[in-house]
C-alpha cells in the first residue's frame, strides 16, 4: 500500500495520462499570457467588501488562457475545454486569483472521485487510448459526471478563446461590510460572439494566433456575472449546477488588452491558486478548493524547479499589467 498522499498521486496521475513535459504545468500546460484590467460596476459592492468591487474601481489583471492536459504541444482542436485564469491585484495589495473553465459542471464533487476519474483515463498501452471498459465503469458509478461527459462529447472545439464563457464551478462566499456571507458562483461572459467561426484545418495553435489577431484590432471584453445561491442550493458540490433562474449580479467588465507567449510571459510562473482571495471573498465548504490549493502548489513546485534546472534561474519575468 502506497503512503503517497492523494495530492502527489493526483499530480503523478496527470503525468501518467499524458506525459511529463519538464517546466510545464501538470494540467492546462498549453496556454498564453494575457493582461488588462477589471472595471467594477459597483453592483457587487453590497454583497462583498472586496476593493475590486468598489464603484468605479479599476484593478489591474494578469492572466492566462489555456487548454487542459499535461502536453503543451497538444493541438487546440483536441478538446472543447478552454480555461481562463486571472490574478487581480487590488490597490491595497491584496490579490484575487481565479481559475475558471468553459465546462458547465465539474465531473466530480470530491478529490478522491477526481483521482478515480483521472485513473480511468490512463491510456491503455495496447491502444494508446483510455480503456473503454474502465471509463464505462467510472461513469456507471458516478452518474453526476454525465452532464460533463455529454458536454464534452457534444461540444465542438471553439475557434477562439474570445467567444468562450468561463465558469468558477466551485462555490465561494462573498462577505459584505456587515459580515454577512453570500454563497456565489461566477462566470465571465464574452462580448464577442462565435457566429460563423470555423476552426482552421491543420493549424495546431490557432487559439493563440486568433487572440493575437483580435487584440491587434482592440481590447476584448467579458462581463463578470456573479450568481447568488438560493437556500438549499448545493454549495459543496461543483458537479451540480444551480437552476438557471438564480439572480445574477453584473459586477463589471474584464478588459484584455495584450497577450504574450507563456515561454517568457508574465503568467508563466504564476500559480493561479483559487484559494488566494482578498478580504470580502472567502472559501466555501467545497472540498475541491483546499485540494486544488495543494495540487497546484505541487505542480508549481515541480515546474519551477525544472525551469531553474533548464534555464539556470528561478527568476520569473517581470509582471506586466496595464490599467
Ligand atoms: C480536484 C480538482 C482539480 C485538480 C486536481 C486540478 C489540477 C490542476 C493542476 C495540477 C493545474 C496546474 C497548476 C499549476 O501548475 O499552476 C491546474 C490548472 C488549472 N485548472 Fe485545475 N484542477 C482541478 C479543478 C479545477 C476546476 C474546478 C477548474 C475550473 C473551474 C480548474 C481550472 C483550471 C485552470 C483554468 C487551470 C490553468 C491555470 C493556469 O493558467 O495556470 N481546475 N489544475
């Protein structure tokens, strides 16, 4: 029986599933750095005392757009899943980090079930693909993962990061000036629409190319939509979406002005640990959150050590923000 923790076993399993790529993230390895700012509408200020939500506040943001998997050379059309990670640095020095996904629900609720899902996806050496029997067994014993599976199977990979909606999936608590806690999830809703877009054939890196082209014509925008839970909504289970009629707060606009390759970009060495929160935003009881903190730290430690071995420095490139 192995004494390795579930945290290390999980990171090792990512590596078993799609390989070790030294210096790269152990998930969402392929990505591009972004920068810009968040302009608050002031509408979330009555639910959260965080400075980022104060009326008229502009907060600089550095982030990363990505696709999942450990392979930084994957083709962009190999998955419909896209990720957006953001680090907001408030004027008072506090940070808010968030890593969101385009999927509408996470496949599992707990770290153990997540590990079992990763194990089921390990390629069979005979075929180079996951064993369909193991996958079927996993889905039979985790019926809630069906929503995720259905989305992945029926969703075509998009041609652009700019037209995606990105969701927190995990629940967080907004804390207002009176100390009252409000359970929420949030999404970044794109201004750009996907009408008539086509994924180009035989181009592995079309997402970064598309982003560069769009940003050359001007900034890209998303609305931060914060959804409030009703009593009884699941706040500790990211595999269960909330009913669509829940109230939303239009908290403000994310404006992206520039992108950089991650190789020497300002996001390269950032750990977008979703538990780094400013006063006014707190963790919920969702068990994935504290687990993600530990897993991302192990991934970050492995990749920054490797970066130092490969390039002889642990020096991160200077952050570039614009406001
Ligand atoms: C148990 C659940 C999860 C595990 C084990 C996991 C694991 C990981 C790991 C190892 C990384 C690389 C971290 C780094 O080196 O900086 C990562 C990145 C990421 N994860 Fe997760 N993750 C989980 C849940 C989620 C959820 C629920 C979301 C979205 C709602 C998410 C979105 C992302 C994104 C967008 C990135 C890329 C961040 C970046 O650009 O640096 N993950 N994840």
